[in-house]
């Protein structure tokens, strides 16, 4: 059964760590395949599904990609978002071919609201989306902000980005279209934070005035970079915003395999108490006191846990020595800590047994499986 797009989800609680909020966040990623290559695109989406992706976006730069959406949708199980830039015809084709949502940057379609031809095609997109009941995500990026706002604010500032977003919100509402998600992104972490904080306030105020509900916000840092720097930038920006209750969907943008985007996203949400569908692993960095091969041990345990597909927020501690090992073991659902070529296994804070190093992973996983039956 295919999941339906939801702007807001039911609250969830994490038992691994105390939650700071009580709402669920939708995790999105984006394919890096050519969308018209249906086989490769579907294969990547199915892989993303297995890793916990809730929503997937694909680029639609041409007619072949737009028409491929219909077949792609038949083979996947999560909502499919069509990413449109510049060519408004692709938005119409994407809706026609069953996209569950379209993402457009209106400023890339309408350079001037006084240009009747540009406004007419945008109105056609809105009318088609309304008829098909297709949500539209309004995207505003620092790299593609309208020129008049750049001139007015002296650059892609937080205020300039929010001004653009709110202008488009009002335009879409003037066409009696409110099935919207709003997204403001910048490559600058501080601007991303400031812009989304301001957007959150403006949308809340706007909803109060119009008697509606605030539109959901999609969070991300655009062009965040490779794995380490990108993960840090995204975590700082999104973590700050999510901690304040801002954001409904997220994408961790990385110049990496999209699977890594999901892994970073889940770890971020776990740290905030907003993800309860897999274990939460803690492990020490090792030092001179470590007398067990902890780093490969952590990798092996992680791999084996992924195979189990556990959908509970279990806290699992893997420690290298007796400094913090016993204390963390008492607080974890399952734990092990190493000694000299031997390790102690705990379950629910209680000692289970000691095992020689070569059998430690096998026995640890066996204890976890037995307790979960």
C-alpha cells in the first residue's frame, strides 16, 4: 500500500532518549539518476525505501523524464516529488503523469509579475495542480532569488528570502490554492536558520489573519557539500530549527550517495528524540586503555543490527573499557564493553555473560534476538 502525503503526522514518542518535541518529521531524499532511466531510478528509490526514506524527489528537466514518472510510480511505494526548474511545461507534464507533489521555484518561471505570458503559465500550473489535488512545494533558494529582492535587500538575506516566499504564498492564495509546502534554503547556515525562524513566525501570523493553518515547512541547507562538512552544516541548521519546533519535512543535502543523506537524517532526528524506528547506538572513540578491537567491533554490530531490521528505538552501547562501560551498560537496552580480549554483555542493565573477543558479535546479536522474540 502506498503512503499518502501528509503535511503533519501524528505525534510519536521515543523511548531511547527523552523527546524534546512530540511531532514526527518526514525524511526526504533525492535521486541522482537520470529520471528517464526508469530502471536505474526505480532501483535507487527501492533502495532508499528499504533504508527508511518517506518521500523521494526526482529531477524533471525534460519531457522524457516527466513521462517516466507514470511508470516509476507503478514500481515504488513512497510518494514521488517532481522537481521543476525554468520550463513550466514540465510541471504540467509531471502533474499529468501522476507526480504526488511538484516542487517549483516560482521565481524561475515568473521573472516579472507584470509579464502576462509568464503569469498565465504559472496560473495554468496552479489550476492543473488544483484539479489533480497535487500539493506544490514553493522553493526559494539563495542562488535563485528574484532580482528586485536582491537589489532591495542587498543580497540573499534572510529577510529577502522570506519576502519572496510570502509574496508567492499570497499569489497562490489569490488563485484559491492552499495545498502548499514552503521551503527556504541557503548555503549559509546562519541565513538558513534566521530565514526559517522568520518564515515560521510570518506563516503563523498569516494563518491567524486568514483563519487557516500555518503551511508546513521543508528544511534543508542547499548545496551543503561532501559528507563531513555537509553533515555538520545540515545538523547545525536543521537541529537548531527542529529543536524550536520548526519544520515538517527534511532533506540532508550531500554530494554523496543519497543513502548517506538518509543515514545522517536519521541520526540527527534520533539525537533530537524525533525518530523511533531503529536502534540508537552509542560507542566510545577508543584510547590507550582500550584492549579490544572496538572500531571493527562497532562496524560489525552495526551491520548485523541493520540485517535484523529492528523498528524500535533501542539504546545500544558498545564501549571499549571499564571506565564508562559499566555505567553505560546499566542505562542501555543492550550493551557490551571490552576488557583484555574479552567482553561483557548486558541486557536491560543486567549482566548476561562474558564472551571471548572472537565470539562477541555473534553472542551479542544472539542475546538481542532472544530478548526481542
